[in-house]
C-alpha cells in the first residue's frame, strides 16, 4: 500500500495528487456518463415494454378479447341456480330453456392407489422415492438428478428437445401436475389429492367412448408408481457373477469407488426401512444386509438372487424407505422398479344425462356445452329420485356491458398512443449530462432531481420502434374506419395523433342492440376469420414491438414489472458489458497513476529528509572544529 502522509517538505501531498488526478479522471467521468445514459435508456425501454405488454395481454386479450366482453346478450338462471350456470353469446336466440340434469358427464380417468394423508403438493419426487437429497454430496446429487421420472399420456412424452425427461428428483408434486396440465397435446388434466395421496390423470374430453392412456416408456422410472404404496423394491443389480458373500466395499469398488486414504474413516451406509434405521459398513457382506433387513420388526423380506437385491413387504404391509437409501441402493446399481400395492384404477368416461324443455339431449360429452347460443355449464344434478328442481335459463338484450367494454378499449388505446407519442416527441436537453459524484456534492437534493429529470428527457425521442408501432396501430384503425364510423366511432384531428373518439354514443348503443354481431365481428373478428378483428390485429403489432424492444434492450417480454432484470445477450446488454470492461480498465490505470504520484512524492520526501540529515551533520561538525 502506498503511504499518503505529508512529510518533511510540509506540502499538502493529498491535495496536490487530487488536483493532478482531476484532469486524468475526465475521460472516466465521460465514460460513466455514457454508461448512465445507456442504463436510463434501457429503463425507458423497460417501461415501454411494460406498457405494451399490459395493453396487449391485460387489455386486448384478457379484458376486451374475452367471449363476454362485447356480448350484448345476457342469460339469467332461475330455479335451481346451484345446478346450472349460463352465459349468452351474441347469437343467443332468446328461447327459454327448462333444464333437468340427472347425471353429470365424467371423463375417463386413471388414478393411483394412493399414499394416504400427510404428503403435500410441495413434496419432491425424490422424497416419494425415499431419497433424502439433503443427505447427498454434490457428486451423488448430480448423478441422481440425471435420472428422470417418466410418463407418457395419450402418447405424449414429457421431455425436452434432447429427449430428457422434464421431471427429476427435485420436481415437486405441484410442478408435476402443472406441467402436465399446461401441455395441450396431452389432452389431459392431472390432479393430486392430499387427503388420499392419489394422483389422477383425466381426459380433457369427457363422455362415453373417450379414453386416457398412461404409460411408462420402456426402461423408464414410473411416476405413477411413486403415488402408490410400495410392496416390492427391486434393484438393477451389479451382475449375476456377484454373490452374497461379497462385501459392500467390494460393490463400491465395482462401481468405480476407491479405497479410503490411510487414516480416513471407512465408508458407512445407512437408510430407514419402515421406520427402522439400518446401519452398514464396508466389511458387511450382502448376506449381512439380508439378515438385518429380514430381522423381526422390519415388516419386510429381502433376498439376493441373480445379482439383484429385492425387498418385499410382508403380507398386508407396505415399504417405506428413506434416509440415505440412494447411496445404499447405488451399490446395487440403483432401483429398477417400484411395484405398487394395488394396480392403477381406471374409470370410463360417461355422457351427461340432460333434458331441455322435456326433450332428452343426446351425446353431451362435457359438463360445458352450447345450446341455442347459450354456453351452459352443469354444476350439479337437479333430479333426486322423483323430485326434479329444474333450472330455467332466459336470455335478454344487455347492450350496456358491450358499450362499456368498447368505451374502455378506446380509453386504454388513447392512453397508450398518448404515452408513446409523448416519448418520441419528448424534448432532449443535450447540455444536461448525468451528474458525476463530485458534481452532486455541490448541489442540493432538489437541484439534483431537477437536473436528472432533464438529463433523462428525450432518451427515446424519434425512436424507430415506437414510431413503427404507432404507424402500424394507426393502419389497423384506418383499415376499419368504415365499420367504426357505422358504430359512431371516428378518429380525432391530425394534432391528436390517431386518437379514437365516440362521436355519437347513442348511435353506438343502438347499433349494439340492433346488430350485436357487427361490433363483435369488428373488434374480435368473425367466426370465419377470428384473427381479422381489431383486437387481434393490434395485439399482433404490439407483440412485434415488444419483441423488438427485447432484442435491443433485453427487457422481459412477459411482465409489466418495471423492476424486472435485463438479459445481457442483446444489443444494449453487450454495449453495457463493454462499458463496464472499459471503465474497469480505466479505473485500474488511474489507480496505478495515482499510486505512482504518491511514490514519487514519497521519494522526494525521503531525499529531502536525507539532505536535511546530512546538512545537520555537516553544521554540527563545523561547529565543533
């Protein structure tokens, strides 16, 4: 470390070095300012992406793109409201329907025999297998996690692009269920019952004749078996040439293990079987293992034949294995299969039994179906024995909801284009650079805030991405001006930059009442071309803009969170990385320069001190002569 104290010269070395370094720090200050501007610009893009995503996902798709948003018809249920729910579409014909439900539709289902209570959805698949990940070393854990758990539902495998299973020991039950349910191709719904410990796989398509198939790929590790009580555990086996007089140390070496270093403890093993802890060491033979497992109180019987260790539950019992079972079973090449105490339980699909206005409705495969333009959802039965508490559905015109949706869309659209226009038109104050730390020391907090506000202004002025999406959004509206005008909607004057205006609200409401399909087709698209509606077209243009912002700034494309992290592999991310590297290099060089200055001053001080000592000695000698 360089000494930084004043010496014999009496000079203020600290101040002198600071003054000398001030000029040399100017390029670094400039680089930090450029980096800060880039950071602010990325943050501006993140705010932009947030606004675009909110408009696309929360407004266009979820709020206004829903089947009910522009529906001018309203269905009401009277009578047995607990059994039936109804939602009218724009094509509802007004026919009153008196509904009797004798039986709900059922999906084809395959269910495991269950594990009983006490296992929550957060439990890992490793824990279901009896493996305690917390007891594993990093090498064993890495090896164990390479083993996937497999399932194929309706012919669909759950694997990544490399064919590796999506599920391993760290996968929780809830993640397993949600992953299955998010795969549209599998056409199935998974559920887990914490009360019974059962995993169920049901076909999304219900009714008679529909099936669901659940398989374990050849050689795979069955997921379904994890959710059933175990009666047999079988290992893959170290080989038929291995006999019961081999020790666990022998098996360890067969698996590539090495003898412990001199002076280190011998390797030991333990696991819990049906609540009983079994301990072993390397000198124990396989026959010793069998004796300990077969001892009274374990509720299990073990045998070693054909090079394989097999543990079987006694009659009426089950196998519960935990603790360090993975390391122990690895000596025997790991478990080959867990056999269930009971087979999987299949349930056939069944049609709903429904009567409408006295007429039986055949072939209802689902508890949600459409009739007379009304989406009907069956919640329960109306008929118990000879008593039938009917549900009655009536349909009536309700233009107010559609009107409010259109008004809400126009307000949100105008808010977005106003925000976008304000960014591309925002004044840029080129003389206001980001303040350095030294400059901030000389200003009040309020002055810093005012300066920073001007420095941030105009960072997206004339931005090509914003200008492009504004132009594309206006083009969508311009293309639909004819139908919009028929509804009483027009665009504002040129200075309002494409703002939508309801010119005649009464006309709009009357058109919704008299021709509800017109508004529905215009905004959500006709049934023959659903992507041709204003909402879908705008969503497509906004999605393109979100993607462009992501490619440039590394913003998160799927959130409105303005604090979300940036990704580095993009144009601005690479530029930010370059700034960081250059700043680090410059800081290192400046530190070396500063240290050199201090060393030079220290050398000067030492020389002056030496001269003073010599002078004092000379004068002392002269005084004595």
